[in-house]
């Protein structure tokens, strides 16, 4: 290759390199401006940056003719090449600067568009103004007094579930609760009919979007490792919230941060004094729809298997049973736990390092804080360990949440509706020590707690039957259960006493409230069981009577009669004739006749005594 050919190749390579560098810089600038939300289309600048001319290179060729063609020439050639390269790079940079000098700064008032300032030049500025979230309009003033306006489409408003009405003529639309049966022998609580939709219809009506959370839109939770005890009550697990923090937690705002258990550790269930294995936490995080949860601590109850559960629910609903190590050992010895840690539909989750010594207080953690244990679940159904679920979860959610457009549902107490009466009943039944119950009631009285009256209508009860909770996980319902748990953590574990205080404080700041349905409706979808200690202390069933002698004919029971019909007396008398050896029957006197005979006998005795006194 001759020296002239080498110079031409060097010129071509350097020129194309500078052009490639300019185009790439210009392209990156346009990309950054587009990412900011504005597209600027300018007429390309016709002027090209100055480049090395052939005359200059020819001058270098003429110089080389007079230089020594060995080491000195090669050294001079390297120096000249380096100098030329640096000069061409500086010229290329100036070209880019000249191309983009028309865009100095873009100052956006819309927070959704990032600020951008490519370079600082002393002339020709562009300012973006009149941009707001309302209309998303951006007005750009160019250097030649030309105006370009771009309008971004407004963000769609958030969509919330607002309820629905059943079709006209639907059986559940006109369903009315029948009067209680007139059974004088049974005066206690009993189930009543409930109109459920078929499972397929209930699943189809499941809301696609969440319900509206009034006022509160963003709820976060306090996490701290260094704790300071509050004025009274509380625990390390709950974080010892002070009375000032308690008061502030009832001041409902758009964004709030409150105590809600699990104040320590990496996440709920990990190093929080309610510790769960990572494999279980992984499965709990995967639950994104409906979760049915229960708990047994201290081996206090026997596991009740749900019944009448549809295949859709078995496939899509999560069933979790929280137990402590004592209960887990009892279950392993008394029932079959498969390799997937399941007993029937329940996945058994063993909880270690429990925060409380009272098993019933430990049970309040999963009962009231399911939204923390299942952060991705939309709905939850809590049932106490002694209850047996006998209705599909989708049907329960449709009947008591979706059809009522509610985000929290709980049944009323079947008998009591006043907190003061409930407190006295707890003391009479020794549910908790009397001094603690009195202290809690007196504290609530200083905050304005009064006996229930008609002034609270449409609220019809201050006392729930808290063994079943039906809820949607939205900020306002999550706040309600957080504050309810804080009351249980500070005062007694009897959550029926603190329920109305938390509900009324939140209702006073928002239009949110709790849907309280009849207790007989609750008894329709759960069957009340007995605690294990009661079942173990029951006497064994009486053995059957010994068989009769061979001399007597075997007893033939009368045919069973349907409920509500009169038994067949003739058949009963015929069966009795086979037992009695003497067919002659002696008719027993009626109760009235026995009383009459007794009274006459008594009068005769009294008269005889008076006669004897007279003769004496």
C-alpha cells in the first residue's frame, strides 16, 4: 500500500467514525426525550461540521519527503497521526454540540415526566409549561416563537366493586327468613335457612376489582427492633404502642403507618416470635385468591374437616390450619399427616416461638392478622378450631360480602348486644380475671362508651359472635383488624369487649362499617363442636341392655313414623302384648285422677284426726 492510499484510508475511517459518533449521540438524545414523554421533530441542520481536508494531508506528505525515512520519520508519523486523531475527535464533539444546541432544557411541571437537561448553551432555550395532572397538556415554545402542544390521554380513574343486584324473580331476591319453629323443648340457639347461590353462580359473581376503601388508601406497618414499654399493657410482639400512638391510629388519613404485630423480624412469620417454616411461608405467599384459615393451640380442639366443598374450591381455595408444637405432636400420634403436611383439606402449619403463654391469645394472631400472613390473598374466611365448615367458601362470600357490598362481615351474638352485659357475663363465666375486665370497661367509659340504645341504629348490636370472620383484604378492613388486635394485645383477650370501640371510632371518621348478620345464619354454615377436654371427660356411652330370656318372645320395635306425624298406637300396643305375659292390661290412672285421689285421701286423714281430737 502506498502512502497516498494509506492517507485516503485514514481519512475515510476517521470521517465515518465521527459521523457514526454524531448519529449515535443524536439518537440517544431523541431516545431520552421520548422517554420523558415529549417527541421533538426538528429539521436536520444542513451545516456539516468541518473535517480534515486533503490539502492538509498533502502538506504532510510533502514534509515527509525531506525527513529521514527510518526511525525519525516513523516517530514523526506517529505523532502526527495522534494529533490528527485528537483534532478530529474534538471537531466531532463540536458538531454534536452544534446539532443539539437548539434543545437546551426541558422543565416539566408534571411529576410523571422526568426533568431533562442535555447541555448548557448560552442561547435558544425551550421551556415546557402549563402541564398538570388534570389535563396532561404540555406546551412547548420553540426558539423561533413556534408553539407545539402535545396532549397525553388522562389516566383512567380507578375502578372499584360497587355491588350488584340479583335478577328479577330470582329465588334469593324474595327470600324471607321464616319464623323460628315453635319447639318449647328447645329454647337455645339454632340454625335458620339461608339462600345461597349455586357454586358456579357464586364464582362467576366474584368481583374482578377490589372494593372502595374510604379515606384510607395506603396502609403500612411499624417495624422496630428496639422497643420501649408503653404506659400499660402490650407485648413485644405488638410493639408496645403508646397511648399517643393509639390515639393517632384512630385519626384516619389517606396514608397511615400503625402497629399491627410482627414488629420485629424480616417478614411476618420469620424471626417475629410467631415463626413459620420458609416452605410454609412460600405456600402462603402463593395464595392469591381466597384463604380459609383456622388454628388450634395447646391441643385444645380436634381438627374438623370441611364438608360440601366444591371441586372449584378444592382447587383454588387455600385451607391453612395453624398449630403449635404440642398440637402437632398430638396430631401425629392421633391422625395421619401425609407427606405434604396435610390432613384432609387442611395444610398444617406448625408455629414456633409463640409470643404469648395463653393459647387463646396466640389464636388471635392468625384470627385478626391474616392480611399480614397472606399478603397476596384477596378474601379470607376465619373459623375457630372447634367449628366444622359445611358450606362452600364461595357461597359464603357471595351471600355475606359480595351481595351486601361489604368488606367485613361477622355475626351478632345470639343473646347479648350490650358490651356492659357481655363484660358481666365474662366475669360470671370466669372467662378472664374480673379486675382486668373492669379496668378495660372503665377505660372505655372514659372515652365515651355507653350502653347500647336505639340511637345507634342501623347498628343493631355491639357484641359479636367472633368465632367466624368474613373479610376482604383492603386498607380500611386491614386497619380495623390491626387496631382490634392492638386492643386485644393491650387489654384482655376477650375480643367481644373491644370490638364495638374499634368499629365506632373508625365509623366516626369514615362511612365504613361492619356487616353484622344473624347468629342463626352463621350456624347454618358452621357446626358448633366441643373442645377436646370436654369430649375426653364425657362418660363413655352406656352399653346396650342384656338380651332377654329365651322364654320371652323377642321385642319387635314399632315402625318409625315421620316427623310431625302421630305414632301408630295400635302397632305399639300390639308389640307390647308380646312382652307382657298376662294379656289382661291394667289401665293406669291419669295424672288428674291421681291428684284427685290423693287429695281425697289427704282430706280423710285430716278429718279422722280432727274427730279423734273432738272425742278426746
